[in-house]
């Protein structure tokens, strides 16, 4: 069960959202705050409750509020190491891009529809589930090199790039060609700490050296021992990648 905090300066809006959340049967605790200050106080109180306190899993956050706006609060929470998930609930559509930049889980328009709320809860629950990689027997990938088959240990692979109908596999000092598609390589390598960051790239998370934010919140990755290459991250994979990297 999730613990939720509704942050909205309008009491009727809080009551309506509380009712909808209770109807889902998926929320264990619902708390309310009428402004950003009260929300922060609630979050701090939970943190001080000790390691056995579950805390807040998700904030349902209004944007237009007096003094500190919901967007400003979300930006502040975004700087924390393990912030609660944020779902914006607003009457204004023009802040959707800003919501993406603070890694909001979803953006719901008032009046909130039950189906959209359920979809948002699905996203929150998926985010909160710890990733438990299961090691498989795949430890080496067959590739082509100089007209012969070579088996490359997966821990030597830095990243993989799609090239037409092939995949280029890069180590720190070499490049290999594989006839295995990027989609199939993703399935084989995900249990070994690899992540599909873009439709054209898979990276070995162990070898990600730096994460750079460029224009409009877009990310690109620096890979250890591959100084000349930056790996782009697609917008829809940013949140899950940050979670995988623990940032």
C-alpha cells in the first residue's frame, strides 16, 4: 500500500482527491497539506520518525498555490537523493514540460478522472518496486571480428550502438559487429547491469562515468575509457535511468 500526501491550497480539491484515492483501495495513508511549508513539515516529520517509518511514497501536488508554488516545491524535492514520487494535479496544462524537467511521475488535469488516477498509481508503484536483477547464464556475447567468431565477456562491454540491421559492441579498446538485434541484446544483458538508454544505445551502468544535463533537461552519458563518445538518453528513459544509477 502506498502512503500519499495531497498538497493543495483549496480544501474542496483536497477532499475530492482524497475520496478518489480512497476509492482505489491502493492507498494506506492519506495526509493533506494546504501549502508547501506544511508539506515539507510532514515530510520532515516522517524522516525523523526513524528507519522503521515508511514515509510518504507520493505527493499529489497542485501547481498554483500562494507563496511557494507546487513547481517550486517539486524543484526543491528533486534535489534530494530519494524524493517521493510527484504527481501534479492542476487546472493548467502549460506546465507539463516543466513537470517533466523535475521528473514528475504524471500530470493530471482537474477534474481528475478515475482512469487517469489509476494509471498514475500504476506508475508510482512501478517506481517504488526495487529492481532485483537475476543473473542468467549469458556471460559472453558472440561477435564478428576479422572474419571469425569471437566471444566477448559482458563485463568488458562499455556500450552497444545500433547500426542498420547490426549492433556495434564497444569495449575500452575495440569494436565488434554483432548480428544480434539491439532488442535481443537488451533482453540478454539487462540482468548483467546494462540499460537501454535510447532506441539506438545500450550502456553498461558499471562504466557510466558522468551524467551531463544539456538543453531542456536532456541527458547525455560519459563512458569510462571512451572519452570521444557521449551517449544520448531519450526523454522517456530519464527517470528510470536516474533510479538505476541511484541519482
